[in-house]
C-alpha cells in the first residue's frame, strides 16, 4: 500500500505528538504526584514481564544445535550452521518430503526446516499450505480430511524434477523426525497451524525423542504458541519468525512492499495494521525476553547490519529467510555473517568460500 506524503506526514506527526505528550504527562505526574500513575503502570509492567517470562535455554544448549555463531566461528570449530534447507530445499526436490531431506543429507546439508500442520483426525503432517492444489493434482484441504485420505497423494507431479522423485507422498511428523535423527540432521520444526493442540504434540514429541533437545529448534510466527510450548518445557530451544506486515498483508517483498490486504473491510484492516505495529514494537523490547527466544528468523528484506548487531546484543542468533540468489547468500554469509534459509543448494560450495 502506497502512502501519500500527507498521510506519511500525518502518521509521523501523530507519533511525535504521542511520544512528547506522553513523556510530558509522565514528567508532570512525577513532579506533582506522590505516586504517579504512569510510573506505577511502568513498574507493574516490568514486574509482570519479569515473573511471567520463560528463561532462555543456556547458550551451551543452543550451541549444541546450531554450532558456533558464524560471526565468531573459526575453521577449528566442529560445527557451524551456515545453511538451512528451507522445506528441504524445495526448488531442488518436492518440498517437505522425505526424499528431499535425504537429498539434502547426500549433498552435505544437515540442517532442515520443515512445516507441520494437522489433519482432520489430528495427525501432525509435514506440509506447508492449507490445500494440496499447489503441489498435487487435487485441491483437498489438509484440515478437512483424515490422514488415510492424504497419505497416498503424490506431491511430486508439479515439481520441475518430478521424474527424479516420482510418487512422493506427504510424511507425518513422526516419520520425518525419525529419518532426520537417524541421518544426524538438525531441524527447524515450523508450526504453520495456530491450533493450540500443537503444544501437547511438541511436548510429547520431545518426550519420545530426547535427542531433539540437541537437534531441534521449534519455530512459529505465533508468539502465543511459542510461549505455551516453552512454559511447559523450558528446555526446548525456540525461535520466532517475523516479517513486515505479517498480520495485515498476505506477503511482503522488497522493493514492492506489502501484498494483498487480509482484511477487506476498513476497520478490520485498521485492527490488523495496529496488531503489526504493536507486535513489531514489542518484539525487540518485551516479546523476545518473555518467550526466552534463542533465534529470530527474519525476512531477508528486513535485515541489515544494524538489525543483526542489535539482536546479537540481546543474545539471539539472527537467521534470514528465504535466500535463493548467489549475491544475497554471499552478502549474508560473508558480510553480515549469519545463517540463512534457502530453497536451493545450488552453488552452496562457493557461497561460503572466501574470494581469492
């Protein structure tokens, strides 16, 4: 959405007025009142966040999964997570499939990001979209069908390399975790569904597979899910994914900006824009601390050196998604020295090799 100069000026003026008027009101209260209301609210907020927070896992626990931070890693370090195969490198093989994860392992990429959602009968499966239409010859909605209706559907039919991966099916979460642990791969488990049933599912998964504590990061766009997961089991290492305008618009890219509005009615759109503003403001001040995050997954177009520096000061690893061009990969790996998620492993060998 493009803003006219008048709208931009109005929004900026409102921000300035709110900041200065609020500061002046608080200062006046402090001078004229024994117990200023604004100061009391500030103290209550600090106390609430402090006592409700979930302490972050130890840096040693995080390092067990991610290895050394690329910014400080040396050639002597045993493991440094430089590249994560987004959906199992979905441009190179059918995304979120067991053959894709095996292909990544065969090509030397042992960090996998995959998405999970629920079927109608409550089976957690590894799939990104709500509907199968983009990847198969049918348009079934995952949440409206039982696992037995979905398990034999071929998700390779529309892929560029379908001849290499014929008859590839949707895997369950259990099948995926079993294979990845057996091959020694690390994983980012990205919860796509906002269903709170995933809290119990994740807790049960880590109970059945204790190796996940040193092999897996649980991630979501939803801070409430991450909070509930970590509140129930603080040992689980978690990340939060973020992009600009995530509530109000269905997509974002640079330089075009946000995509299509989610809220068609003006007041719904206004509320979603307000949610974006609050979420972005709170993320760097309160949310990361309250949740005990270890990693922040940021949209590649929202990252610069200052962003990385500020998050590192807070003790969080920064990772970029989704990075597919050689130039962007080299900038993130060589200049910003951060890990990135990618849909293709093509050219990975040269990305991390310093130029002569």
